[in-house]
């Protein structure tokens, strides 16, 4: 019983995360500048990556396959989910900071630049 | 225990949608107007690739394919850092 | 694209045409058919390496690592030493001077994340290298994954902090030289024993070969509680040594490049 | 028997790798060229994954995407970013 529950939970998480990943990809095409694309990058990497990895781990745990296959893929999925949770937001943070400070990606259209007003540039 | 043949209903759909997202990201990486855009798209594409590797490993039922996911996940952060360091230090000159 | 001359585009087209022609004729003339007798070469390796009764066995389920370190061990040794000589030469030319210790990408978020991720990456790389004779992976792969961890520290905390952690240039050069030297020792020890006792033996030989050379490394040891610890002769030892050599080599290369390009400002 | 969708993914990646190579040749911004060469190794790595070569896959990711791009970017700090 618990296996069927795990399977349904895992596969629905995977389908949800696949759809979120597609939404993030479309956002990359449609948004206008780099700082708006950061939002869709979060949807793509946390929603489309971490949910999918956790769902894949649960799905693999419920299958009737040999143990080495099951636990190996489960472990790899959990470890890479943890790595993505830590690494991806940090990378976006440091990249957006560098992009703003170096003027590489201009925030346009710009209504009001509060970082510049506060002198934190 | 769930029969593994049930995967045949789930995996093609998921792999197809992820493949579509992966192709859109790869187009964005090659096209992206500025450098930070390209690196950001590269990050998200890498996360997609991790899931695609694991799905391929599940498809072939060979767990040895899955090990490539972990170095990929750890290199995401590094490329961001190196590009950010380059952009900041070149501006300083 | 405007200023690129017509001559360069002509060269591009000509080289592509030449490649297509060469491939076509090589395939038609059956030069590239990789067969040995009637068995394809890949099948030969795939059958011979894991099979304990074959004379070319390595007693290891992982074929690629066995081919790298046993059947083609001499090649791999030269690859390792070429990388070694290149890094030593660059070190000689560069001369490690002083550099500034601060870093430009360091806010509080990367500092915390770097401290969390350092042990994870080290654990993954050591595990990839240690059972490289059982699963895909091995010394080179594990070493190049390990290089992520000191590089993370180098980017976030600067070179001073990395040296405080023990990754000093002298220590790295020492570890790398020791690993490359020990690879030589492990590869030639069977040959030396064979020469001393008057038995034929090969360089970089792993398992004893019937009718060719009766001496070699053991494939496993029986543990006191009855289990079997399979280390496939030289494969695991060489993987660990190669892991040391490659990880310290890449770390050293990154430290040198950071010093050389960072000191110019 | 390789599923069709994995073959489609590898074919798409091979085409994108070719396009990336051509783009690197004609790219004037060296920083962009380095990043595109990193992406190219990702494209190759998915082909390696679908043809069951995990050893090459790990080495290709660690060297092609990681160390190669990092060392080239470090070297670019001492040089000019835009080609004439």
C-alpha cells in the first residue's frame, strides 16, 4: 500500500516539476532583461530540478527492481538534490550581484534604482 | 512493490517534457544577448541535464550511468563564481 | 564576419571536404574495421577482463579502468607524467610570489555555502576514486572532482585561507611527486622481482599470466571475519595514487594561475 | 533497444554541438566563446550518456565543462576580451 502511495506521489511530483521546468524555459524566452529572467531561473532550477529529483527518489524507492539499482539511484538523486538546493541560489545571487555591479546586464526598462540611491552600488 | 512496467507510462512523458525544456534552454544559451543570461541559462540547463541523466539511467536500468550527476551538480556553482569574479575584477581595472 | 577573408572560408570548406572524403574512403577500404581474428576488439576486452579463467583477466568487473591501468598501463603512466612535467615546468617559470588575500566574490552567502559544500565534494570524489575498480570512475575522474573543493575555497576566501588549510604549494608539489614516483614503483615491482628470481615478468603487470609469467599481485584478501575484500591487484592502489597526483596537480595549477594573473593588477 | 526519445535527444544535442562550434569560430567576444565551449561539452555529455559511456562522461564533465572553462577564464583576465 505504502509503495503505491510512494509511486503516485513520486510520479506526480515528477510531472509537476517537468511542467515547472517548461514554464521556466518559456520565461527565459519571454522576459525582457537579465534581472527578470532570474525569476524564471528559480522556477526552473528549484521547481523544475529539486522537486523532480525528490520525486525521482521516491519513485525509484517504490519499484520492484534489484536493490543495488534502487538504492544507488535513490542516493544519487538525494545527494544531487541537496547540492542543487545549496548551489543554485548561491550561484544566481553571486552572478546577479556581479552583473549589476559591473554593468554587464543593464536593467532596462528602469523606473527607480534603490540600490544606487542607498549608495550600495 | 510496484511493477516496473508501470514506468512506461510515466517516463516517456516526463522525459519528453524535460527534453523540450532542455532544447529551449540550449537555444537560449546560444542566443542569450548578454553574458550573465548565458551563464544563468547554462545553470538551469545543467539542472535539467541531471534529471535527464537519472531518467536515462532508470530507462536502461543501469545505475552506473547515474554517477555523472554529482560532479555536474557541483560544477554549477564554480562556473558562476568564476564568471562573476571575472566581471567584477575587469570592471575594477 | 565581415573582415574575415575569403581565403579562410575556403580553408574551412576544404578541410570539411577533406574530412568527409577521408572518412568515406577509410570506411570503403575497410581500414577502420576494428576486429581481432573474427571477434571485435571491444568484445574481446569485454569478455576477457572480468573472466577469471582468461589469461588477460584483471579480476575486476569494470572494464574501462582495467584497460586504462592494466592492459594499457604504460600509456596511462606517460599521460600522468606528462601532466606532472607540464605543471612542474610552469611552476619553474612562474615563481610563486606574494598575492593579495582578499576576494571579490565573497559575501556571507558564498562563505557559508562553501563551508557546507567542501566536505560533500571531498566525500564524493574519494568515493568515486576508491571504488573505481568496481564502478565507473577512477583516479583521474575522482581527482578532477576533488579539485572543485579547493577551487571553491580559492574563489571565496582567497589564497591565504587555502594555504592555512594546508594546500601550500610546496606540500602539493611534494604529494604530487611522491604519487608519481609510487606509481612507477608499483608498476615496476613485479618486473624487479621477476628479474631477481629469474622469472619472466612484464612492466605494469597486474595478475599472474599462465604460461607467460607466473607472478603477480593478489586479486583479493580474505578478511578475518570471513568476507572477501576485492581490490583487483594494482587497480585500486594505482587509482588511489592517481587520485592524489591528479587532485594535487589541478589544485596546484589553479593556485599558480590565480597567483600569476592576480598579481598583475 | 534504445528508446526513440533518447535517440531524439542525442540527435538534437549533436546538431546543437555543431551549431555551437560554428558560433565559437565566428564569435568576437572571447568570454562568450569560452562559455559556449562549456555548453558544447554538455551537449557531448548527453550523447555519451545515451550511448552508455559513464567513465568518459565523468571525465568530460569535470575537464570539459569545469577545469577548461575555469582555466581559460583565469587566463583571459590578463588579456583582451574583444577580438579585433
